């Protein structure tokens, strides 16, 4: 069972109070529902990418192949905090069950992007 945290410094990062890319999401949040500590597993395998966060999040996407061998379809010039270029994908698994919210977006839109939030 995940340990619950009162938030503290981690909450201030997630809410955008510390600046950086998460600050772009601050105006979009109406209510912070909480913070939990959980193991994160990330796998990057060619055109498939997945993330599991404890028992709450299980997402896998597959990038759409591009016209040229080994390329992927991209969307450029995007105002996204991870990268201005997003790779278009389809969610092969996409389930979130956290803080009373249950979402299943399997088969829907997905995208990936290389990113580094280090300064």
C-alpha cells in the first residue's frame, strides 16, 4: 500500500509553486486532491513506451510509424512543457485510478516526447 504524504515540498513542485515546467499546469488545476508516494516503472522500447505508477496508473502507447523507415509521425511547434515536438501515438493501455477518479483511455490519443527538466 502506498505511503500517504502530507505533500510539503513535493506538493509545491507539483502545484507549480517552484516554477519550471510544472508551473504551466498551475492555472489549469482547480483543486489539488493529494499526493501519494509510489514506485514508478518506465519502459522505452522502440516505438512503445509505458509507465506504471503503483497500482494507480498503467499507461502504454505505441508511436505511429512515419513515412520513412524507422521514423515516427510528429506534431511540431507545440506549447507543451515537455517538448515543442510531440510524437503521435495510440494508447494501447491507459488506465488511471487515483484520488477517486477512474479513467480508461485505452485506444485513444497518446503522444510521447523526449524531455529533460534539469536546469
